[in-house]
């Protein structure tokens, strides 16, 4: 099935690509098709993409993304997907969160464990991720609790605790090989983000800086705060350097990622909190980050995994 032909069949059109349990995919598709049949947005076409037996593409005529999204949530709740209003293609810019997205941990929580403060700091982190606390005040409160921690605890934490999310390097390196600009933007810290970016292949890093004096954390920060507004601004800055037809993709899991997800062409919620999941038009909940390569129609033989 040719994606380029699909976008020409209807004007306008909403296109969804998804990866779901193959054992129940056909019955779930039948149920979703039946649900949408008598609505203003019936399924116009549904078929597996030729290049890969895992990806189902569904099209509806019109512009009602919300109705298709609701039907997919009902019938494919545990899936990986992207929904778009045009033919889905490899992005020109990819901006991603770090903690619990490109890596499997929350760095400040792991660092707090070295200081014996993990329960207190993790509780603040969770409330901030759920959108219950102002990000900047929550960040400063958590950093303040780390006052006096030896700076070398960060290196030990990186070596012992921090691990890339499965598929992260393949995703970043493969997108770069297709000419995509890759940026890691985190509300966490350069002490962690810089080595993570080097390991995964990101070309630019934006994050917060911990203040250090005499080899110990002071409990303060240096410079401005990287928050939800910064994340969106970085995405817009990178897109502003490209043609009006450029496509962006952003990935994140928490409330402070929402503006970035909403501003991107493909906003991907990676095993995300409910508010971030609701704000996104794509998600990864079933597979690893290489699911995004399949959804972008990049054959596995072309993935950069070294």
C-alpha cells in the first residue's frame, strides 16, 4: 500500500498508523469500523503497510481527528500509534525529553538515593509530573534537598543507575541518518544529559545546570530554568530554521512536556502520564522506541543500530 497515494484519495483526510496485538487486531479493527460506520467519519480504508507486517494504516475522510482518536483508544488501548492530518513522513526535527523517555529513570530521584532522600524527592517529582505542582518551584525544592552532596556522586549514579530506554539509540541515530535534527531537552541536568546525549547520538542538549562549589552541590542552580516553555521554544526555534513544509516530532511522558507535544507535528507520549497521553497525537505503550521507526515507515534493514 502506498502512503503517498493514500493522502490523495480524500481531501481532507486523517491518517492513523498503529501497531497492536496481532492476535486481536482484526477483531478490534472490525469493532472500530462498526463504531464509526454511522458517524460523519466512517473508515474509508484500512490495510497493512507493504513494507512491514506490523503496521496498520487507517484513513477516515474529513478532519475529525478527535473521533478517530477516541475510537482507537476504545479498541486499541495497548498500542503504538501516530495520528496525522497528512501523509506521515520522517520528521525534519526530533526533540525529546530525557527522564523516563530516552532513559528509564528519573535522574534526580536516583541522585537523591545517594543522599538518602529518595522518598522525599520522588514524591515531589511524581506530583510535578502529574501537573499538580509548579515545575520551577518543585525543581528548586528538590535541588535544595541535595545541598552538600559530593559532585562525584553524579558519576557513580550515571554508571550504576542510568540506562537508555530500549530502542533509544536506534531511533536517534536512524533519524539522523535521514537528515533529521535531534535535540535532547530536559528539565533535568546537564551533568546527566550531556553524557546521555553523547551515548544516544543527540546533536544538541538543553537542560538545567547544578551549582557546584568545592566539589559539592550547593543546592542551587546556575542560569535560567529549562521548563515546559523552554521545551516548546526549542522546538519552535529549530523548526524556524527550516522550510514551512518541515515536519517535527517530539517525545515525552510528563506534564511539562505537554506544550512541546502539542506544538509538534507528531507529539509522542512514551508510556506517559494521563495528561501527557491526552495531549499527544501519538503514543508508544506496547513496544520500544523503535516502534516509531516502523510507524514512520523506515524498514528495519535501514535502522542504524551500531
